[in-house]
């Protein structure tokens, strides 16, 4: 029996950003590179600079929209991510949790339709 392989979170995020930038080329979307494995010394330095655990992967400031990317299979939110999503909602920001590029794209289109 073979097991199916699914794109990495990185590949899903790249696909989503490519789609987003082609659809809305004048709307800023940028990544927050929080999730990488780092040396402890680098992690400490970045934390002192203001890196915060749980911040979503992508931000679209013009729309007050954040996107947390997950793999289509097996991706789940950490407790820090759940807390951050709640905090962002309290201040009026929307957070989309996209399980793959296709799901994130669908949710962005739904978000736009509600505006």
C-alpha cells in the first residue's frame, strides 16, 4: 500500500501568494517568517527584536486580514496560534486558516464577497 504525499506548507503558501499577487497586484501581502527552525541564539535575538509566537504566516494590511497556512492534511493550530487568532479578532482583524492554497484562496474570495 502506498501513502499519498501532500505538498508542504511552504509549497502551499508559495502557491497561494502567487495566486493572490496575480489577482490583486496592487494589494500588499507579506510573510511573517516565524515558523522556521533556528539556532537558539537566533531565536533569542529575534524574540528580543519583537518576533511573537503564534503570529499568522501572511498579512494583508489593507484588508486587516491575516492568513495562517496549513498543509491540506495533518496541519493543526498550536495553542499560541489559537490565542493570537483570538487576540487579532478582538481588535477587529480577520484571520483565515487555509488548509492548502486552494482552501485559502476560496476563503479570501468569500472574505471579499462579504465586504
